[in-house]
C-alpha cells in the first residue's frame, strides 16, 4: 500500500510511504504507485511513530469510586482505596476493564504500553490476567508488564517470594516502591533485591521512586548506584522521582553526576503528579513534577506517561498522551517553540528507549509499519488545536480511525 503526502515528524515537505507485508519498504518525496497498488492520500497531515505509554496501571484502570472515592486526593489514600478494591478482583473483572482501556488507547494513537501490575496479592490474580491479555491484545498494542509491589517488598508478607513468582510467571520488568517501605533500611534492601532479581533473570527494571514531597526520600541515588554497579544501565527506569523537586540544589549537582554515569531512564507523569503532590503544602504549593527540563539538558532520557486512568489515584483520563504532553510542557516551563515542536519525542523516541524497543521502532525502511496520522501539519499545531488521531496503523493494518473535527460559528 502507498501512503501519499505525509509530513513525517514535523517535516516541512511531504513524503510518500510504501508498506509491503506490514513493513516499511520505501520512503521518499515521490513514489509512483505500482499497478493496482492501493493508494491513500494523507493530505499533508502529520505522521508520527505510534505513541508509547511509558507508565500506567492497567490492573486498576476504570475503578475510580469502587468501592470508595479518594476524597483527600493523596497517594496514600489512593493506596488504601485500592487495597479495598483488590478484594473484588477476579480475572473477568480485569479482562473487561483492560480491554476497554487498551481500545481507548488505540483511539488515541497508542500502540505500546508499559503497565505496572500489583503483585502484593498472594494469588497474583492481576498479573496472571495481564500475562494472558498481553498475548490476546498484541494486534492492538504491545504490552510490557512490570511486577509492581504496591504495598512494598519488605513491608508486605512474603513480598520477596511474590516478586520472584511474578518474574517466573512472565513479568517483563521488576519494580519496587522504596518510599512506601516501612523504614529507610527496608527501602535500600528492597532496591538491592529488585535490581539483583532483574540482573539474574535478564529483566528490565522500573521503580516507583520517591513519589513523595519529602526531600529526605532518596531512593534515586540507590537505584542509580545499583544500575551502575550491576551494569544494567539503561535497562533501569526511575518513575515519578517527585521528591527530586524538593532536593536542595547542592545535592542535585552531585546526584546528576551519578545519574549520567548510570544512564538510567526517567518517566514523569504530569497529570497525576500535579494532582497528587503538594497535598501537605499550604502555600507556596509545589508543582509535583520531577526536574524534567534539567534532566533533558543533562542528556538524560525522559519520557512522559499517563500513570492512571479513572482509578483511586486519578479520577479522570481517557488515554490521551497528547494531553499529558500539553500539561507537562506547562508545569515544566518548557514552552519555547522548539521545546514544543520536539516534545512529541517524550511519548515516542524517548519512550522507545525506556521500553528498550528502539531497534524496531520508528518510520524507516525495514521496520514494522506502525504509525499514526494526526489532523495537523505539525506537532505544535496538534497540541495547540487538540488535534485528533485520524488513523492508527499497526503492521500495515488500520486499527483505529477518526474523522477530522470541524465546526462553524453560526452568528
């Protein structure tokens, strides 16, 4: 199939894209159609690699208010609400909600998802369900599963063995939550255990790290040091790191050296962390997002995630990573024109590095023909006008589409 007149990744000039057997085979300014080749004119619209969700909790999606609402809006009440909801979990419940959520993502151009799945459950109900769904939903999205100990590794009964069992059952990544462990000693031990487990089993690592306003929460230095010592490097991701917005600058300067040496990735979640953080502040209130701009300026990889979709931690959301970037640019004060134009990389190329899929991701010959078409000429235009994803193509096949939104003033 031949796609004509595509503006690939903010290009001022249009290109044509040929797809054969689900693979990009030719990309250049003008390609003549072959005899009887199906052709589609993209009319100069923006074409991007598919969006990548670097951080979400599919097992908890669409459960907001069930059985209770998080009335304080804090992370810790969210965990309490989820503990109550876990009592109702069964495979059918998870299947129904995850299917709905992944299809919401598809409509918003997302084809890759890294989901954290709570394994502080003696039966590992959610993990078993997501392992099955990972295979069943592969034509819509590629799903990576993080074994996530929501209530701690050392602070939850049999937590270490549950993590081992989760890896044996097929988790792609090992997680941790050091700021929720009972003590600093537990925090450090949990990280040592998690990264060693990943190293022994050739797994990636994604830690919920210092998701708190407490500047004394410094799990990040342990994560980076272990990633360096074990040679895991960019197989390791530190998610949230919101305590970093409260670290004194002298400490951050020293820390940055270790972060660069370790080569770890970062994931920020602007929607959820601006909602959850700063709850203990009167005024001034902290914005609640890690030092995205500073990390990027140091050459450290950062991607953005949605984190939660209508669950105990965040009562809204419909899977739009475009909205995540829009808010993130504001709260991170990254509103220069070039910063805006390049910000799509926070949910494409940078996220591909986080998920370790760079070798088969992107719009170039030889790669799987995965891409999206947006109702805009460039990414600035897409953000500024809340442009729709007109088409999402996966392995050469359209999996979601929409019509351009058009309106008129009648007076």
